[in-house]
C-alpha cells in the first residue's frame, strides 16, 4: 500500500497533494521554534500546537529533550560560586589599583 490519501504531504509531494489540517505544525517549524517554546514565549495556541507535535514525533521530542537538558546543565554551571579566596584577591587587587591611581 502506498501513502496516497493519507492527507499529509511528504517530501517530494506534488502540487496536487492534500494540505495538512489547520493547526498542524511540521518538524521544521517545531525545531525552528524550539528555543522560543522552551523560553515560554509562544502564544497559548502555538504552544499547544508545538506540544501536540512533540507528543507525536520521536525525533523532535528527542531534540527537545536534548535542548532541555543542555539548558539545565548550563544553568547549573552558571550558578557555581567563586571561591572566597579568589574573591578576596580580586577585591584586594582592585583596592590597590584604585589606590595607586589616586596619587
């Protein structure tokens, strides 16, 4: 059996192919809007459409999971504290520098 009549135009489809249903979000748009989706900056309707696509598409949900984990890793690394000894050395160097230029 072929894919004729399944209602979704795939790669290499011809001009006479049936258009996807209203509200359908393809892989290209999902990936393109992934960062905005993760940032929570989409309209409610677009967020629902992207979420629906992610529920049905393994490759896109894999990309989503990777980006989500990457963001968590970066956020955790950015919260690392500067050691107190280094902070004190920098503060001392800044005081010495500002005192040396005040003469």
